C-alpha cells in the first residue's frame, strides 16, 4: 500500500458529475413514444439517464430505427495500458443500439438488452478523438428486436462493431397519485 509520501497528488485528476434522478427521467418520458422521448432529450426538455451523464455521451440524432451518439474517449475511462476499458467502450454501442430500438416503440412500450456482442477493431485511446456510434434496427417483431452499431474514431476509422437483441416489453402505467385518488373517492 503506498504511503502518503508515495502519492503524487499533482498527477491526480478529478471529475465532478451531476445527474438527474432516474425516476424524474422516467416520469418525463411518460406520455411520449420512444422517438419523441429521444428528441425531447436532444432538445434538453428531458434530462439524460444517469449513465449517459456519467459516461459523457451526447445524443446527436434520432430517427425511427436509427440513432447517432458521440462521446470523447475520456482519460477517466482508460485502463492502466492507456486504452479505453472494454466495458466503457461497449457502453456506447449498447446505448445507441438500445435507443435505435426505442426510437421505433409506441407509447407504453419499452425495451431492455437481452444480449450484446462487441467486436473491437482497434484500441481506443485519448488520442482517438471523439467517438461516434451509429445504431440501426436490423429486424423487429412484437417481443424482440435486433440492432447493429458501428463505432468510429475522430478520423472516421472503424473502432468496433456490435449487435444486440432487445426484449420489447409493455410498460406498467404510472401508479395513481394517492392524493388525487383519495380526493376522487370522496367527491
């Protein structure tokens, strides 16, 4: 274990993060279909989910079945070798594929990842520049959807490809407000 004298505080870094309560994000999305929800996030009308804020992912565009996201490689995501950790890297294509699926869903439907496969094509480092991920639906049915993603670096070189299968689910309607429910029964 290093002693205080062994710690080089000049080389330490700090990352301050703020995020919105996930329940507020979900509530903001109630009453919106998948595409409207994503576009409301892009417009700043709905806060991003906490993980998107944590990883510094920006939603660039959203169309039915096709979504683009961007993120800087971020030194805070690197492993000891200086490349972005595989799990941190996989979160970008996972997010963009899930949102591509979500962009096709009507009000009252949601999705969750059943499986994801990521094929890294090159190391991503701080020198890679901003990463862009494009996710697209390949096939969708009532219960499942399949999507693919391509991840490229700041120079447009491919860094990874990915595929996913998402489970499509019916969302539970929000619980009634107990104050409104009690007032309605009395009236």
